[in-house]
């Protein structure tokens, strides 16, 4: 096994485990680094508040840093809560001679509102630490504090970034989490180059304690592994976005991102494939399924927790097909990335309905629409006439756009149990049944078949 790159975090301790040293070490470990630490302050805090801060002497903080560097080859480092001017002045001479990339997260205020940087430390941060930074990662309030610019739009972000670059860092990433927008845009700046936006979908969660710590630690880990800056930022964003989507209530206040999310997600792959296989075997034995198949065949999509891309969604590699004799056959085997169009539908739905875990494509013939209505299944309808010119029909791109728009425009998206596509020229009418899990999907399919049989009996 190759030696893990050592990534050093210089930050405060969070007794609640969600931010600071604790968040940094979790992120570093999950992304494949070896975490070392220099603790600048001890905080007494939980998810609701910081109730106390105790800082060791500046001399001892510097001793921690010298001791680590004297023995361990550090591949990258980050700073977080530095707390006081005396600690900053003790660390700066050592960091000014570093031989590794340094990410500086200028932590000033905790998510709960507690001050984590003394007033006398602001000037010391600017004069002594910013010039050491290969990347500075302020959020919007921090960028406002250090520049005096009130940030209300993109031009203000650009203005603040120019001022920050003049303070000495090689690059600046102004984080957009505090802005009011559907997507979160972090703007990356270097001297003499155009700004670069790094975008991620905003996650509706209150588990945001420690997001800045996690992002900066993740970036530093990428840099320590030899990843180029832009790629390190993108990977860090993706990791944080997943951790936010997987966040859960920890206490009575705002919780942290779930740093274990990649591991928890990955270990579900076998279970998802096994459940999909069981569903397929039950499906081929169900009476009347052949009549529900469109000419193009069907597929089923089952997702991992917190799925975000096609490789997170499994289907049958050859789909589900009907024979001329009336049989239903599984073509291929359960495989991740196999169900492009149904999977694209499911991923689009999950952006607004993260509780939905699987989908099944059916034709709209054989009384399926009437059966859905009889069963009381709310349908959101795709509007093909609204498709922009840049949306093409390949690789599930149309499904991803159209399904998201249909669900977002529905008056009660939380009630939708199917996505209908009326089709068009050269396009068959389809409906995609939605469910939380495979057993619920099977129950929904049985309900549709019962309604069709009941209608035929009448």
C-alpha cells in the first residue's frame, strides 16, 4: 500500500465533533489522507452554542507545529480557527517557510454565532497569514469583514476578491453558501485570470455546522495528494455536497454534515443489487405485466442513498422485455449505470424528493392511465413543447430536464407517485412509477394490475 499523504490541520477543537479539528480529521481520513493536528483553542460547544473557549499559550501552539514538522513530512496543510493575534504571530514565522500548499480558512464566527477570532487578530491574519496562503477560502461574511465591501451581487464578490488578492494569497475562493440562490456558487480567483465559478446544487438542510472546515480540509487533502487546484476544489465540493445531503439531526441545534457519507453510500451497493434482482424475479412472474410493456421495453431504477449520478443508480443491463409468446424476460443482470433513461428520471425526482428511491417505466397503453387514476396515483406530466433547444434526447438529458420541471411546477410535488410522458412524433407514451423502496414499488405495480383487471371485468 502506498504511503498516505500527511495533511496537517491547524485549528480549534470542537467538543461537539462537528467542526474544527474533528471535522477536518474526518474529512482528511475519508478522502484518503493521514491527518495530523495543531490545536489552537479548546471550545466547549454542542449543536446549539459555544459556551466557552480556552486557548493554550501561543508558545505551546507553535511548539506543536514545530514538533510535527520536525518529524513528519507534511504534504499539505490548512488553518482554521487561529483565535488570537499572539497565536498568529507565533505560527506565522514557521508557516512562512513552509514547503507544502496551505489552505487558509479565515474562521471568524461559528455557525451558532459565537466569535472565534478576537478583534485584535483580524489585522494579524491579514498581515501574517494571508501572504502564506496558496488558497484563501472566506465565506461572504468573512470576505466582507476583511475587505469592508458589502457583498450583495456578483460584482461585489469580484471587488472583494481583488482586494483579498492584494493582501497576499496566491488564490481566493469566495464561498457562496450565504447567498440566496438555488445553486451554491463558489468563485475562484487568481491574479491575471478570469474568475471561475464552481457550482453545486444547494442542499435544504440545517446540518451545516462545520461546512467551511470540511471544505477547506477536503481541498487541502486533494492538494496533498498532488491533485491540481481546480480539481481539488471540485472534489471537495462534491464531497461536502454529499455529506450535507446525508446530514442528520445530532442534537437540538443545527447538526454537522455526515462525513462518513461516502463509506455509508458505498457499502449499500450489494444490497441494492440484491433487492433489484429479487424485484426482477417477482416481476417476470406477475400476471398481466406483458400488457404494460411499451414497444421500447422497460427498465427499473434503484438508487443508492444520496444518489447524484447515473453510476449511483442500478437497473438491468438489457432492460425488461416481452416476447411474442407473452412472456416477460429480464435481459442481462442488475448493474449500476445500466438504466439510463429511467435512472435519469429518478435522479431528477430525487433533487426535489430525496425520499424516492426507485422508479419503473411502463407504457401508457392497456388502460394504465385509467388504472393510475383508479388507484389514486397523482401524476406529474412532462411538457415536451417547453423543451429548450439545448436539451437533447441523448443520455437521459431530456428526461432529467423535463421530469425536474414537471415535478417542480406541480402544485403538490410531495404527492406525486408517477411521471407521465405523453410522447410525440416517434416517441411512445410512457409513465414512470415512483416509490420509496422496491417493496413499495412492487405493491404499487400490483395495485395498477388489480385496477386494470377490475376495469376489464366491468
